[in-house]
C-alpha cells in the first residue's frame, strides 16, 4: 500500500481556517485520496475524497497538488467539534477495499 | 440519517471463550467491514464482505475469526477462542457504491471487547 505522512498533531483556534497536510509521494495513478476523522470515543467518519481535482463538500475542502504527491484538507472555520484525529488514506479502488489507517494528525482546537 | 449500529457497546469475556459481535449495517449497503483499534493504537482493517463472501482479509483475521450475514440485516464477527490481545474496540462499517465507483465507508460506534 502506498504510504502517507502526516504531522502527529496540530493546534488551531476556534473559528479560524485549518490546513492539514498529507504527503503521499509514492501515490499511483489509480489511488484515490480519502480523508476520514475520528472524534473522541467514536468510530471513524468520512470527510472527503478526491483523485486529481480539488474538491469541496459541506464539511471541508481538499486541495490536491498538481503532481498528486501531497494534499491538504482545509477546514474553513474550525469549531470545537472539529477536534479529532484526521487520517489521510490512499485507496486504489476508490475505497471499496479495507482502509489502511495511519496514526493521523491529532487536531486540537483552542477556544 | 441512517447509521450503522453495533451491539453490545461493551463485552467482557474470559480468555478462551467465544464472542459474537453484532452489527446492523445501513439497509441498502452492499459492502461490509470489520476493523479493530487496540487502545491507543491505529485502526486496523480485519475483513471485508461482499455478495455473501469475504472479499479481502488482513493478516490479523486468522482462523479464530469468522464473519457471517445470517439474516440479510445483521453482520456478525465471531472470535472462537478469545485471547488477552483481542481486547480492543471493534468497529463495523458498511458502504454503498457512489457515482464513479467510489465508496464511502460508514462506521458504527464500536463494541469494546475486554478479555480477562
């Protein structure tokens, strides 16, 4: 499986934008980039996915580098409820296979 | 909003006993998964299930584990003879196929298994 690298933790203030980076230099042409998050004491939760183009949904935006070797999850206005571990995951079949979770980035939101 | 449910929320068992963890996936979903997370560690994939058979399994999913969809609504994980190291949070997930062949997995709240 292609690997991803994320910072262990990041801190941000409430109501400010947050940019969570992910490096995936060994990504293959068919790998989709998925982001999931895990709130404290809960199961993982889907956030967003993309292949080549930037993507927006109601939760976040995903900015994908032109060479696809990195991506950034953008939370436009962080709330306390966004405090979670965020996982960047590559999937060759669009997510149908079992997901390989790394350690993710622990996002801390300060009020 | 439809959600994946899991029972029980917490299961305590003695080493060597069999346990069955139950999941009710979202009703129109076709792909089913089990994951586990040992306390303080990563979420680990165990097995995926599609069209009434295992489609993929990890090295963790050995002969002690089995899965079943007994009645078209439940999806179960059985551990035949539990070990201390099976203590973990077990998450069930399900998914449907989105447009373009993409799949978003919906996770349940988990069952905490404690093996004594």
